[in-house]
C-alpha cells in the first residue's frame, strides 16, 4: 500500500477522521431538508418520499459513525 493511501485509510479510522465524516454527512442533511421543503411545496409525493429515504440513510450513517467513534474511545481507554 502506498504511503499516502495508508495515511488516508488511517485518518478515516481516527477520531478526527470520524468527526469529519459525521460533519460531511450532516452537511448532506441540509440539501435533504431543502428537497423535502420543495417537494412539500410542490405537492410532489415521490420527491418527498425520496427525501425521507435520504434522511433515513443520513441518520443511519451518522449512527454508524457515532458507534465507530465510541469504539475508538473504548480502544483509547483500553490502551492506557
């Protein structure tokens, strides 16, 4: 594995990398909220359902990232 790729992979599994992933995932929620408001205003049921499914995916993604963050915290405690 190349040095840059290894660093990127290690960053992704670090606390700062996980926080960054949570932030970018939540940033996606802004567009989902806009999509839902637009769909509701236009009475577009299909777009509203799409926004709801996207919101569920974001919520699940954040929950998985928080679980990873807790695991990283537990690993830190065990390492001490």
